[in-house]
């Protein structure tokens, strides 16, 4: 079968496969490793596949349509998101008219909102691949009878049919992503050495944070790790395919959750000498076993992206951030800083019960830690999550339709609003946090003094440009709103 996989564009710099589908404040892009893994599953079965990376490349709609029409697929797969769902269906309709292909949608939004997706996509959406979709897509392309494909939702006349859920797969059986279908240079990120590549060391998460989509909708609440040998084999494969890459980012939500697995990965990296060729970075929780940090550093782990989230223990408990505290966060940051890691802190504003005072505490907490960089967002409430369900039931969601998940300019914004702390308050404190953290003279000097190469200079320049672009576009948007004439 001929299968076209489309990561559609939706305005400049829209990040479709990140944890927050929006134009990020850092103007980063994220590699579509899940889509490319599914693509390689198809290629290994002998199917003909093209991957159209319209999002990261900001391809005009006409270019996407031309590429796919020239290919003449039998099946189109689109990764859909909450804010772009109307546009995604519109693009699918145009492709369907041009080629006559069947259309399948995958991703967190359509998994949570299958009925709504079929309603607004009547006559366009043929299939929804719920949750972990690699093998569901394989079965569909192989021509297996539709009623027999686990994880598939489809229409039988006017009736929505949800086939039985597909069991979570054995991640050690998956191929490497079809990286040959993209170029690393399409994915800028001021925090990573450029160009870089991402790598999933496993799927799933042992934790139950109320806001996090992937464990609740896609990959489950159990971390399924690949073997250390497979992880390092993929690092070597990426380096062979793209000798120009300077870093690999382990995008697994909780890479440090299994200390023995981390030790095995680090040992294999050093055994094969990869630490002498390239640095790597990863996501971490603050309750990680601190004894694994030295061996990570020894194997050339450069940067830790750490989910500190909030500056009060009450806020952490309100989002079910189990087993962590602000005291743990401070200990983790100080320990990692002493070992020489670059630390990127991740923070939010808008937890249930949030006030101006607690938001201020989070900002002050972020400024007090030995961080190199940070990001701060309004809390995300996506359909299908426990936080969204709670907020909607209690009247805290401000949205008329899915378009409202972004500002008119395509920027991130929160959709929760509380009597004591409005959505406008949340978004304002996000901007306050960014300005106060980055515009401190000491922070500016720190970032300048860590420039060690032309690559570092270019990354910092890109980050500074993204910072200015965000605030300038926001100011222009506010001016246009205040003076529509």
C-alpha cells in the first residue's frame, strides 16, 4: 500500500508533536519520532511511504497538496492536535478530493475526542487510530479486516464503532525511527547543540500527573524501557546517518526513573566511545536517585531538562506530582549544578488553587535555583486528561471551540480560569516570569560567559531572537486588539 504521513503546517513555527501544540515561546521545533517509528514499521512490511514534514518546515498548504497528489497515496495519516483539528480536517478533505485516498487520524486529541472528530470530519475522516498506533497503522495498511483491527475507531454508516483497545506493545520490538525521511536541520532549539536528534529510550510513565497527556491517552502509566544496547545502537545509527549532529536528546518523559537502566545506558555509551564523539541530554524528575548523576555526567550527559513545575508543595500536590517537593527540587538542582550539568527548568502557572501570591512564589523559586535556562507556561488542559475533566466539570475552562487553545497569533495560552486567579492573570504571570528570569544582569552575564564556540553563540542568538519575537508579536497583537482600526 502507498501511505502518505502528513505532519501538517498550521501557521509559522507551530510545534505539532511537542507536549504543548502551539508556537513555542522559544520558537523550537520537535522531531516527530513517533510518526517516523510508525513509518519505519510500514517500510519494514514492504509498504511505500512518504513523510511530509510541513509543520517544522512551514510548508505552504499548496506545497503539501502537490507532494501528496504526486504520490497518489491509498492511505493518508495525519497527526492531529487540539488547536489545529479544524484545519487538519480541512487539509484531509482537500487531499481526499485530489487523490481519492482513505484518511486516518492519530494523536492525543482524536484519541480523547473520537466522536467529535468524526462529527466535524463527516465524510472526510475514515479512521481514527487510538492511543499507541504503530501496529494499528500496520494492520490497516496490510489490509486486515477493519472490524478485526484493535485500537481502530471507524464509522459504520452513522454509527461510531470503537474496536477493542490494543494492548501496549513491546517497545523492544520496534525499529528505529525512519530518520532518513527528515533532516535534523529542520528542528531548531536554542537549548540544544545544533543540529541535534531526539531519541525515545522507552514509552509510558510510572507517574500520574493530572495535566500530562501521553500517559493518560497514548502510552500508559508503566514505563517500558528499551534495552541499553538498543538505545546506544540508535545513538550510533543516528551518528552514522547524520555525522553532522552534535547532540542527542533523550525525550523519554522520565529517563531517570530506573537507575539501573540509566547505569547500563551510560556504561554502554562509554564502552563504545560515543561520549567522546557527541553529548546527550535528557528529561528528569527531581526525585531521581542522585547517585546516578555522576555516571551520567561521566558519559557526557550535558543538559538536564527538569520538571520543577511549581514553587509550592500545595501546587505540586494539586496536580498529583507524586513523590516530589520543592525541597527535593532545590537539592536536585544544587547537586546537578555542582557536577557541571547545564540545567533547564520547566515551570507552570495556574495549578488548581493558584493565587497571585503562589504564582509569585514559583517565579521567585525559579530565580533562586542555579538554572542556566528556564521555560514557564500557563498550565495546559487538554481533553482526555484528569485536569481537563476536573476543570470542565467545575466551570474553569474558557473556550468556545478548539481554536481557543491558541491566541489569534498562534501562541500558547492557558484555558483555565479561577475566581481568585483568572486566565488573564495566568498568562500575565508567565510573561512576568520570563522577563524577570532572563533580564537579570547576572543571568545575562552567565549566559554570555558560557559561550564556548560559534555554535554556542548561534544558539544563544537564536534564543534571544525568539525571546524578542515572542514579546514583540504579543505587543503588536495587544495593540491591534486595543485599536482594531
